C-alpha cells in the first residue's frame, strides 16, 4: 500500500489567484453558512479494476470541479495503477491507494474511506470510473449534504432518475435486488444498491465501513441499511445512469449471489434478533 502523491493542497484555484479578485472561499463563507462545502473539502473516491481506458478522462472530469480524487486500484493487470500514479505525480489533488489483489468493491471503498478521512475530507463521495455516473451530477450530491443530508444517494428509482441502455438482465438484477433489500431489511431508500453517493465525513466515522460484512456490491446495501438504522438523514437525488462505453463490467454471478445471501442473512437476523 503506498501513496502515489505526497501532499494534498489546501487552497482552491481561486485562493491562490493573485489577480486582486476576492478568493472564492472567502466569498462563499460570507455569502453562506460557515459550514458550506468548498471543492477542496470533497474527496471523490473512485475504485478501479481494469479501467485504463476510462481513468484519465474520469480524473479530468473530477478535477475540473476542483474536488480531490482518490483512486483505489486493486492491482489491475491492464496498467490502471500506473496511469493513476502518473496522474498523481502531476497533480497534488490526486492520490492513489494501491491494493495488491482484487478484493471487491466493498473492501476497496472501506480502505478508500479510511484514507479519505486521514486526508481530512469533509464530504466523501463514491463514484464509478466508467462514466455510468455522470461527474457533472457531483455538485448536486454535495449540495444535498450542505442542505443537511448525512448521505446523498444518486438514485435511479426516484422521479427524474433512470437507467439508459442497460440490458434487461442488468435492470432485473438491479430492481429485483432493490426490492428484495427493501423487503428483507425494511430500508425505505428507493435505490439502496446505488454506487453514486456523497457522505458527510462524520457519517462515515459513525457507520464504520471497515466493519462491513460485504466484500462486493452488497456493501452499498449494507451501508444504506446502517445509515437508515442509525437514523441518519438520507436524501435521494435523481440521476440518469448510463451503461459504460469503454472497458468491461466486473459484475459477476458470484457478486450477485454474495449480495443475495447477505441480504437474506441480515433479514433473518433482523427478524429473529440475532446480530
Ligand atoms: N478497486 C476495485 N474496484 C472495483 C472492483 N470491482 C469493481 N470495481 C470498480 O467499481 C466500479 C463499478 O464496477 P463496474 O464493473 O462498472 O460495475 P457495474 O457498473 O455494476 O457493471 C468501477 O469503477 C470498477 O472498476 C474491485 O474488486 N476492486
Ligand atoms: Mg459500471
């Protein structure tokens, strides 16, 4: 495990602008509540496994907003980790967490959250590397945190949200998984499997993702469940989810089965009181 880049910068582009204009940070603190998130407070965590074709453009899209980027790569054999190191070397707003082997999306996020807290992120986002999550939706998720949410979920299943160009079997897994999770766990969230999220840092400290059971995509359900059990404020923001254009999906039968088995187990534990 090593970091591709050393220090994070703590100023925004506007802060270091010596053109005589008011720095953006100061202007916003005067205009808004003192708790208003500035771009440098945000760490967008992007897990990668074989995303060489997508990484440079997704990194550019995140950095264009001024948000910090943390790439969590699980030893991708296609050179994604090396691309991440090059990006981090050229930009101190980009960091890389290298993990030796592919251990699943959930474990990658748990490690990423721990690192993002060490880096003093105030709002921690989850986003896929493949443009299924449109980076231009990030400000809406972060605005929901500023408006009081502890967790903002980019949701496909609230009015205005949806899925474009997914094959029928992926739609079935996604909507069936959501309905099953709602039934077994009593979660009110409409899109509990969504992987596009923003968390207030305190919410992550409370939810302790490093103690989650799930290794794969069930991690998203587990975190939504924990958040709802903890009484955190969850806001769903409509998003259009698009199928990836480059690279291949890592969704597999074993990942779907892990999710199904875990949700079933949690549901039984919930009903019969064993934790
Ligand atoms: N680090 C890491 N990233 C992963 C792993 N599995 C998936 N990802 C990443 O998680 C994101 C979502 O995966 P993807 O294959 O697009 O899933 P799909 O959109 O459900 O088909 C992508 O950025 C992947 O590269 C993993 O085991 N480790
Ligand atoms: Mg994807």
